[in-house]
C-alpha cells in the first residue's frame, strides 16, 4: 500500500507556517516580505501560474506586485524594468514569468536579475551556489520536492535515485540535491535522458524515481520495482471532452499501474505543483534576510 | 588491448598549439595572455603545482606572475590582494592556490575572485554557468578530462558513465559535463560516493568510469567489465623506499588489474594531471577574450 505524497496538503501547511511567521514579523516591526512578478504578454498558462503566486502571497500575508507588460515590449525596456526592480528596496524578491516572447533573449533577462532577489533560483550564481552547497535560492520545483521528501521522511541515504530528464530547471538541480551530503540526499544518483539506451533496466533498479520529461504516463508499471518511491514532476494538458474545461492534467507516471507497487507516490495534480509555489514563498521570506 | 589516454603527450600537443596561437597574437599586436598565481605560505605540494603552472606559461609564451605571500597573512590582506588583481587590467586570469592556511576562509576568497578572471572555474557564477551550458571557465581537471575524451574519440553518447566521488572540484562538475547534450557528453551518468551501497555492481555496469576519491588502487579488476573506458583522477603519494624521492604516485585504479580489461585507460602519473595544467592555460587564453 503506497503513501500519497500530498503536495496540496503539505503546501497548505507551509502556508499556515508562513502566515504565523508574517504575524511575528509584523509584531516585531520587521519588513513584510514583498514578491513582485513580471508577466509579459497574454499567455493563458503563464497568467494562471502568476495569479496563483499572487493569491498565495495574499493568503500568507506577503505583499505582492503584479507587473503586466505588453507582448511587444522591447528587450531593452524589459531590462530597464528588471534594473528598476533590482534597485527597489521595497521589493525583496521577484520573478520574470517564463516563457517570454520570442524576440526577447530569456538568458539575457535571467542574467540581469540581481542574484539576491532571484527567488526563482535561475541565475547562474544561485545555481552554482546550490552545486557548491553554499547558501542560495534553490529553484522552486526541486526545493518543493526536497521539502516533500523531508516532511514524509522518505528514505534517501544510500538509495538509488533515478532522474528521468536533464533539464536545467528540474532534472539537473534535482540530481545535485539528491547526491549532496544531507538528508534528504546522500543518494546514489543516475541521470537519464533522451540518449539513454536502457531506461527500463535502470528504472527497475531504482529505489526513487523522479520523472520530469513532460510525456504523459511515460513511466509504466513494468518499469518499476516493488517499493519504489515516485516523484512525478510532469504535468501535461490532455484533451478530454468529458471535462468542463475540455482537458485533464496528466503526469509523467501511469499512476494506476505504478501506485500499487510504490511505497510513496505524488499524485498529479496535487503533488509537486503546489509545492513549487510554496517553495517560492519560502524563498521570498529568505530574501528579506538576504537583503 | 587497451589504448593509453596519454595526458602527457596530449598536453604537450596543446602547449604547442597554444604557443602557435601566442605567436599569432603577437604578430597581430594583440594582448599576450597573462596568468597570475597567488601562493600563501610554504606548502611543498602547492609550490610544486604552482611552479609547474608558471613554467608552462613560460613555455607557451604567456606572461606570468607568481605572488608569494607569507603564511601568517591576514584574511583582510589577502582579500585586498585579490581586489588588486581583479582591478589590474594587465592580468587576464589568476588563481589562488589551495589549500589556504586554516585562519583564512577559502570560500570567502573564492567568492572574491572576479568571475571573469576566475580561470580555475571555482566561483559559483562559473559553476552555475557550466551547469546551465553557458559560456564559462570550466574547472581545470574536468575540462582536461573532456579534452582527453574528445581527442581520443572515446565514445560517450548513450554510454553509462559512473563517477566515483562527488567532490565540488571533480565529481560533481564531471557529472554535469558528461550528461550535457554535447560530444563528449550525452552519457547516462551515475554519481556514487561514500554512502553508495552497491558500488561494485554499479561499476560492473559502467562503460566509462571516472574515479576521483583519492584512495590508492581502490578500483580493482573484479569491479569492471570488459571494454570499459577508465579515467583515473586520483594521485596519492605512497611511501616507497626504493625510490630516490622516497615515494611513488598511485592512482585510484589498480592499473595492472584493470588495464587488460579496459578499452581506454589513463596512466598515473601522466594521465589527467598534465591535462589539468593544459586546461588552465586554455582558460587563460579564453580570459583575454572575455576581458
């Protein structure tokens, strides 16, 4: 019987903890954390994500600013906005919601964000600090996964953790965090990707699988061993006429097949997703201390 | 029959290539690369390493400066020296030879080095850039290994690369470079370390093994499969009365046992070691363009 790693419930608990902390800060006369979010253009999914972040800020008592910029804004104008936020002492941390329109170089924007306000943890200095085990902003999704593993006390030390996908946002940082000398951590880590030849065999040897490739129901029951812990980072919209909104959300894991064999498993939705926003809030609180 | 990955010969070839490039630069009236090295105190091994670096500079036609500081220099004074080198336009890149005396915080010093002069590639910004596949100074030892794999055309794509050791200087960066979408690269990568439970089994499944733990002759013949490619990063002095200097150098690999099964193998000494200095020279040449 598998234990559900309930990201929704855990994130609500973190919200409560943060709300308590904000009340203490106010009582002490300290600075209330302030998160800003830049959104460029009118991408529906981006808007949904940013709105959820702003709503969570309100809920936990953080200040928030939503900066909506037009789709056709120039790269220079966006860089000027970034510089403005870097210099605005009232804002502790901010994010630039990705993806950006094609005429803007995302790397250039990411590099322009002051590392001490980079609560998404995407700036090379934060990535490098994570790799070196120095204080930093952890990228939100990996940080959320680590928090889930910690709170549910999923055994990681000496375990074989297989990561499917080598993305800069999830796969690669997750690998570094899982091999670090820490708990959670101290796992033997295998990073697999599109060039991996014997993925099934590798997955069958895994005690923990972190799937982050964005292929719906990719990981099937025959690919996992009894007792495996499963973290499903994938979240893909698949057309579904029976749903009111016309789609349903699928993870990278075939839940029905894999769950019966798993010791721990995250659902989709309600697993890693809500933890990502909770991590962003934790980073914003941390940013107050760093600034 | 295994092919020897001859780091000594390869590094000499790189020296020649660099010397040719320096002559071209001089002809074009460009800036001749200038490497500076700070050495604190009188550690014998450190002095040997730094001298070898300075000598290689002379050989390839780079300018070099050796800055010897007393063992009891204060952290503040060392930081002042670092700031001076950051601001000295005549110096393209520099290193602070580690280890430093115990009263100095190595991390603080590393963080103070300007990333664009950090030819050792130890600053978090360079580490993060490497992880993200952005232009950077690669740390010298991993860069040297990649260069060896490239020049000997060791197959890496889709191969299982097992890394023994998770150090910030070798194991961790090597993992990132081996899984990157590049040649060499595109390997399935497993990072193992002191908490790994079934190392022998994992090594037996490896097509490539990179051993970097500093335990003499740790990897034995029974731990590798036929046809494996071996990179031995270890280099430990072991007392040997039959030698004039009283010691011999041993790698992490039992060469006699492993070599007959290997497709490629680095010797110790004469393998990874000389490549490390060659990489430092390559980084210094790159630094001229970055500054």
